[in-house]
């Protein structure tokens, strides 16, 4: 273990490391108790991240996807090429670059800000939200049905296919891998899924068979929550290791 | 009008997007074009929604300062840092892209990174104190929770293999293998059940939004 | 208060202190515990190993600084692996706090691996709208990303030769801190048929097991452990392998506290208040 | 048949492998419409009471007894997310009780639109209870849209205001444990509810009561007694029942070698 010089103050890089180390310690101080340093860091964080997002949104989306397109559209309009201005080619069919067609989202975007500006016209913002959320919901309907429901269900059923040579071949599975332990596991997986689904069945009172299934279901849920918790501990510690690596290696200059 | 127009818009955009899922888009031009257009639009509207948050934030803190709130010094910090960082990001960028703005990257590396990473790393401590307090074997459910957590915790790190060797546990009875089995079988079963249920709920909500039954997002209540 | 009761009610700041000490120690003085690899990670490795041709891999760099300790090592190991196979890597970000971190990774690849920017690697930057962006990439990658992060025209980059849409890419590897992995799987994977590999924070990984089990993704890297495994698979141990010792000790600290808590619970007064809610005390759920 | 019909009218072919999703969706929508229609005609549906819903009332009562405030967060998602919608429904119920007892209610928000909605909902609840004079608009406030900056700020509120009761309802990410542990450290009673599968374990270990996944939706249906919410829960139950039967029979048939069941749900992945 070699102690190098602590990061130098006088270079931009060194100064940056000092700032970063100070802010790191400000946040860590919350572990002991709330204090003005934490409160300072808390508010600085809100401000810095807001400034960061303003810039990132502008350069990565607002400018290339909206402003540049509009500018190109207007310059085409200036040249008298109306078709090109709206993103059409000579034959009148639509090309990828939308140009002036981006006026639509621009308008919808401006509507959103009417909330602040004009009480009378604030309802127009609803159109923007409706548009935005309508598109998102439309995409979600078939997709969540397919990915979250059907393919998940298929996954459970497919496990059993492997025990029949014909089915396994048709589904592209290797029947050689079908062993007793796989059989037990597949059965457990199915029982666990069925019972846990039953736990979330709200229409019938929890009595008799359903009650027993609910019980097994909650056992599976609890094992799953425990397992996730245990698995997660690792992630949380990784982050702390990352911070320590920064403090020790970058700031204090310790070499191992 | 104030209700019907937005509802119609949500219906049309939603129904189209749902429908386009089922269409071989490359073969049907009009579907492909509208589909791309809606996607493109939503990317841009998304930015405005995010800027709405920025505006709300600044208005709130400006109000704090105006009202001479006891904590208005902190509101100053928020507004000043927002202004400085966005000035560096917007005004100091040459050319067309923020990727070449080293000052901005410097601010990111030395302010945003330590603040957000340290905030997140507090979880390491909280996860320990939560585990200590909550993992007590007081009934069957809590015991299952505790055992599963302990096995996975130990089985997922190198020391788990070391302990298994010391206890002469091998093959599918070693700690890493048991941890793996818990993740694969009981964990998958339970997660699958939740995922299916939540998936149905999401589908139902999206359908209700499109048909104008669910209108919370418009602010008109029920 | 007897000793058992004390054991079951240690002030949480002592827990914090123990945690800090035991994680800091191996960071300063590594113990060198062995790391074993798992099938989920090997699957991604062998998938890339068996790729033919020079179609690029899309690397979804969808994480910010907060989860970088887990995911950056994955990104670096993956880039190292695919470049050594002659497969270019095309980075994109769907999370707003990602570009700063991703830019650092690109710069690292340039200097460490002598990668040529624009040819071996490229970074298209961040775009708002997650799933809209993925869907749009399915229509044409340059549609949502007309320019790369450094201001070049995307279509002019050498890496884009013969690549138009997402479907022209060899695979997508999404390194995710949030639910964006679901979107890659649902839309790029299930809808467009592009093979998907996922690297996730250890928190989200359990949820992704379902997708691995159902065959919707080719492989899965979970947390710093997954990153360490990949580092070992490509023979370049780095920050993740270094961190594994601290992981082990951290886990032991927690387990010791759990054991202390339970000892206290069993030998102390068992009738301690468990829930402060009457309705729950009556019929423990 | 439906596919042919579509083909005829729009000259559009259903994409290969998407047929099953289409059929299931049609079935699901039919069920939804059926239950909604029945509810509209006055049929009342019963749903099982979720153990621990009493906890909500009890927790509010505790804050009142102690003369402290209640903190309610609606999570980190937008207003189109089902968990946020469910949370807003429960908020309206909580706000009514808080208004009746004169307990202060604070709602720090992550999303500006959700904030506006929360304000409206809480105001309405105070109005209904005839307590509009004690409604404080500034108690429902916007913080920021950066995840951990939001977390830091809510932690600040928790530590400084020391509410007696904390509700964490909605969709959460990694901040779940930071919020719940901080809430626990100030001795607040905490009731959580989320459909974020990854965050459930943390709420389970650090909160007094947790609504798991769909229980959150069911709780909002139960508390709101709103026919549209209840009937959609019914449709979801119908979907689950169908799926349950499918899983059961499908597994048996597949085990005995019927490839059919695999292809019924379609998709090759």
C-alpha cells in the first residue's frame, strides 16, 4: 500500500476531485444525523441535476429532432420548395425527415405550458397529455398482454414439453436434458405460479382449497422476496465499494 | 369540447398504436408512416413534459424566495446552481453537440456523479439496518424470508463457495447452487404470478384510458 | 435491559459503522477470494463468441452515475470482448443521466483499446422517449439519432455501413438500471426478433430471470458479480473483480447482524411488539 | 375469421404470430366491457377484503392521536401509470379522513402533473368534508424529477417534520428502501403499496404493512367503491381465471405430448 500525494488543488482535475470528495462526505454525514451540510448538498443536487437535464434535453432531442427539422423546413419553404418543406419527395410521398411536420408536436408542446400562462386556455394542455398518453397506452395494450401475460404463461407450459420427445423436437428442445430433477423443478414452478396467481384472486372469499392455495402462494412470495432482498444486498454494497474506491484511490491517492 | 376533444385524441392515437402492433408495417405504407410520425412526435412532446417539471421547480423556489421563507437560502442554491449548470451546458457548447463540451463533462463528473452515486450508496447501510431489524424468525413467512435471503446473500459471493467447500457441500447442495435454485424456481414462480397480474392490470388501465373511462390523467377526477 | 434485549435493539448507527469499516478494509487490502462463473453470464459470452461477420452490437448504456460501479465494468468487458472479435459496438442511451458516464466509457475504449471512434465504436447519445426511441430505431437507427453524441451525421459513420435498422444488428446488450430492459425485451426482442442480452443492477436482476428462463433473452449479467464474471471470461480482471472481496465481507456483516438480532429475539423477551398496528397484531399476516 | 374480416376491409394482414395476442385481447376487452356494463346497470360486485386495509384507517388515527402529520407519496411514475392512478384514489380516501380529524397531510410530488392532480383531489376531499378552510395548498408540493434528488428532499421532509404516519403508494424504484428506512428511523407507522416487483422486498421488511402488486389495485377498488375500478378488477380476475385454467390444462396436455398448446399462445420466443 503506497500513499501518494492527495489530489492537487491547482489543476481542474484535482479541484474536481476535491469537490467530489467534499460532496460525497456531505451526503454520508446524513447517516449520523441531519445537518446543514447534507441540506446544502440536497439542494445543490436538485439544482445541478435540473441544469444538467435542461442541457441534455436541449442538445440531444429538442435541437436535432425539433429545431433543426423546423429550420430545414423553413429554409426549403424560403426556396419555394413547399413539398420538401413538409418532408415530401418529388412524387409527393413522405420521406423520413419530417421538417415542417414537426409543427404538430411543437404546438402540442406549447399547449402544455398554457397551464402557467392562461387559465382560460389551460384545457388545451389536456390535448397534449391525451396525445402523449394515448400513444403510450396504445403501445402498451398488446405489448403488456403479450410480454407480461402470454409469454410468461407459455414459459410455464413449455417446461413440460421437454418430457415428450415429439413435443420437444417440435419446440426445438433437447429431450436428452429431461431428468427427474428437471421434472420436479418444473412441477414446483407450475404449482408455485398457480398458487401465487390464486393469492391475487380477489373475486372469491379465501376459503377451503383457495385458502390453502393462498397460503402456499404467500410462502412462495415470501421466499421470492427474501431471495430478491439477498440478491440486492450485493448491488447496494457495490455502490458503496464504488464510493470507497473513489475516496481512497482517486482522492487520497492510495495505491494497492 | 374541453373534455371530448382530448378524449377523442387519446382514442385515435391509442387505437392506432395498438392496431399497428398487429400489422406487418413494412408492407402497409400508411400504417408505417403514421406510426413513425406518432413515435417521432411523442419523443418531442416528452421533452416538453420534462421542461414542464423544470418550470414548476423554478416557480416554486422563486416563490419561496419572494415569500422570504426561513429556508430561502436553500432556494437560492437551487436556482443559482440550475442557472449556472444550464448556462455551461447551453451557452458554452460550441458546434452542434454537447459531447465536445469538456466543462459540462467536468461539472457532471464532479457534481452530479458524487451526489447521485453517494445518495444511492447510502442504500448499503440501510439495507444492513433493515435486514438486522426485520429478519427475525417470528413466524413461518418471516422465517422463509429470512432463510431465502441468507442463502442467496451468501451463495452469490465468493465466500459462499469457500464456506461450501469447508462444510464439504458439493454439487447441487453447495450454497451457490442452492442460491441459484431459489432464484430459478420459487423466485420465478412468484415473480411470474405478480408479473402476470400486474400485466393484466396495465392492459386494463391502458384500455380504459383509450376508451375514455379512465380520465385521471386529465385532471378531471373520476 | 438484559444483554439479549440489547442485542435485539442495537442503534442503527453501529450497524452503519460496522458496514463502513468492513467494506472499506478489503478495498484497501484485497483478500483475493476466488470468483466462479455462472451459466447466465457464460451464455452471453459464448453468444458473442459465436457471432460471425461484422454486424455491430448495440450497447444500451442506460445507466447513470449512481449505478455505474456495477454496470461500467460490464460495459468495458463487453466492449473489450466484441472489439477483440472484430465486432463494432454502437452505444445508445435511453436514460437521461447516462451520457456523461457513457462518454467516459467511450474515451476509455479509445485510449485503452485503441478503438477508432466512428468505426469500431460509436456513441449516439441520449434521446427522450424510451420506447418510442426503440420502435423508431426499428424503422431506422438514424431516425431518432440523426447525429451522434459528438455532432457527426449518424449515417456517415463507417460503423453504419450496411446497417439501417435495429434488425440489421447482431444483438442488443442492454445495461440497465431501470425498467428499460423490459422495453428492449418487449420491442427489440419479441417484436423485431433481435437477440437480447441484459446486464442489470443486482436489484433488478431477479426480475429478469423470468425472461432468461422463458428464453426471451440469451443471457443475463447481474450486478457487480456478473461484471466480475465477465471480466474473468475475457481475461481482464478489473474494478468488479477487485470489489468482490468487499462484497463478501459486507454480506458477512449483514448476516452477523441478522444472527445477533435473532439471538436477541429468541433469548430476550419474545413478546416484543412486532407490529405497531393493532389490526396486524391480532392476526399476524 | 376475424383476421379474414380485417383483411377484407383494410387489405391488411395480421402479422404472423400475433394472432393469439389479438384473440386474447378481444376476449379481455369483451370481459371488461361486460363487467363495466353490468356495473353501470346497477349490479354491485363483491371483492374480497384485503387483510390489513384496516391498517390505513388505524394509521391515520394514530397521527391524529399524536397530533402529528401524515406524509403521502404517490410514487415516481406519471399519471398514466396504473399504480399512480390507484395511489391517487387511495389518497382521496386518506385526505377525507385527515380532513375530518383535522390532521395535516403533506404530499411531496415527483411529477408536476401528478402534483396538480393530487392538489385537486385533496382539495375536493376537504371540500366534501366541509373542511375547506383547513386545506393548505402548499402542503402538496413539487420537488424535482431527478430520482435521488427527490429522495434526498423527501428524506429531508421526513427528518425535519417527523410525520407519525407515512404512506408510500405507487410505483417506486431504488429509492424505496431509502424512504422506508428513514421513515422507520423517525418512528413513523408506514403503509406501502406498489406493483414494482423489484421494490416489494424492501417495503415488506421495513414497512408496517405492504400491499403487494395487484393488492394495490384491489385496495383502491375496495376503498373507492367506484364501479369502473371494481369492474376492471373483475375483468382482471376473469383473465387470471382463464390463464389459471390454461396453465393447468396446458401443462398436463403438453406433458403428454400435445404440441398444440404451445402454438396456441403462439410466438416462437
